């Protein structure tokens, strides 16, 4: 936000949650890419491929594309050409808002303290 239009507490909370979601995705990606990069480099070294860095370079390109998709620090231009994690978050947010307006997915969760009425046996038997 700008100085003319300051961020509200709710907007800050949303930004925090989105950032944490993106950090988690980035971390999972890093954990997955680490062993795959070793395999890609070994495949290039051990095969008789004229370009031993071929697989590794393909992995780097995949990492670059996933970096643009995650857009962790909002540095990539929102040109609308390809989907990003921000689009995913906006869609999920829209679904949640829609469900809340309709009364939620699980209306029973709204009143967890309510107990079903138990019929007492009739006296006089």
C-alpha cells in the first residue's frame, strides 16, 4: 500500500498468511529440487550425452518457472499471461468467501456446543 492508502490490520494479516503459504511452497520446492539436481547432474556425467549439462539445465529452467509461479516477494510482473500462486490464493479466497456467505460448508460446526435433545422416558409405565 502507499502512504496515501495505508494497509489495514486485516490486509496485513492476509499478506502475512499469503507470504507464509508461499514460503511453504518455496521450501517444499527446494527440498524436492535438491536431490533431483544431484540425479540430473549424475545422469549428465554418467551418460554418453554430447551435452552433459542438458538435464541439469532443464531442471534449472523448471526451477526458474516455479520461482515465477510462487512469486514469493512479488517481484514478477503480474502480466496475466500465466497463472501464479497469487491467482491460486485469490481463487481459494473467493471460494471461502462464497461458502461463508452461503452459510459455510459445514453448518454444524457453527454451534458445536449445542447438544441433541434427548427424550426422557414417559412416567407411568
